[in-house]
C-alpha cells in the first residue's frame, strides 16, 4: 500500500493573493471559448501521465463533451504566444459561491520556467471575478513536487489534510 497525502487549500479574499508576475510578456492566459473537449482531454492526458491522473481516462468523447459543455466549467490555457503551455479548469459552485480550481498543470516542456506561480495568480484572479466567497483546490503527494508550495506562496491556506492508502501500481 502506498500512502498519499491530500491537502485542501482555500483563499477567501482577492486581497490575500500574493501575486506572481509573468516571467516574460510572451505568456498570457486565455479562456477557451467555445469549449473544446479535445483540448481538455489532451492536457489531462499529457500532464496527468506524470501524476497518476486516471479517473477520466475511461471517458468516451460524449462524456468529455458533456463535461466541458457544462456552463459552470470554464477552461483556461496558458499560452506562449500562439503555443499552448498549460491549463486549468475553474468549476463554479453557484449555490455556495465558490470556485474550485481543478486540473491545474503545465506541459513538461514548459516546466522550470517560473510559470506555475503566474498561472495560479491568474486562476485566482479569474476565480474572484465571479464574486465568490472563496476559491479552493486540492493537491496531493502525487502532484508536481512544487504544487503545494505554489498554492501556499500565492496566499492559499490549508483547511484540511488527509492521508489515504492506495494499492501500489
């Protein structure tokens, strides 16, 4: 059995955000509209292969289309001029006025370029544009080694932590 630590983090005010600027003006974040399930699927597979993202691997195209067509789910990409470098999904929970930052990640060839802090800054700013009470995310010990520190460095606070046991691959 393998032990995995999962941390849940939140930020309750845009004033608590510790911004990280883009390391270069060629990088920017753009909303995908109209939604494109192939793009979500691509990022999920490419980024997730290193972090054991596997719950969506069984989804057929119809399930992907239904997912990205949900008006409460918005996908954003980090662009390097015209090229794609990373992505995140914001899931709006209207009943509780919360945004979940879901499936946040950067493609391998864009790692070590100081883009994670910038992309998370943009995700949090976009989340609070919805007039929410908080933005939250969860990360685990399978995610990128800098993930937890990135969330903490942007002003997010751990509000819950758990250790789960899974069968080793």
